[in-house]
């Protein structure tokens, strides 16, 4: 085998190795994302039900806790909607004369 063939074989081996590693990293990142999503859901559930008096071992208590969590989550999305709406109404253009005045001070 000449040098060109060795280089092609080496490139193919490296490409296969990188393909396997990228698939492994992608799979691992997916699991990390899923675990973080579960953790954030759990922390949100604890934060939304803190200080409430209900029994999670009964169906009614679990139902109350889930309704409370979903209401808390819905309220959070409503707040983000209002915040985004207000942010789009702001004047985001740059005013050079105001910037020059601020720099002079």
C-alpha cells in the first residue's frame, strides 16, 4: 500500500470513530436534557405547592396538588406573555444623540 491509501484508510477510521462518538454524545445529551426537565418540573411542583395543606396519599389531595401546579404554571406563562408584549412595545432603536450625551457626562 502506498502513502495515499494509508491516509485514506486513516481518514476512514477517524471518521468512523468520530461518528460513533458524536452519536454517543448526542444520546448522552438527550438523557441529560430529559433529567434536567424532570428536575425542573419537580422543583416547580415543590415551589408551587409550598405551604399548602393537602395529603398526597389520597386521590383528592393529589388532584388538588396537580391543579395547583398547573395553575401556577399557567400563571407563569401568562406573565411571560405580558412581559414579552410589553418588551415589544418599547423603543429599541438607538438614539445617537442620547448616547453621545451620556458619553460626555
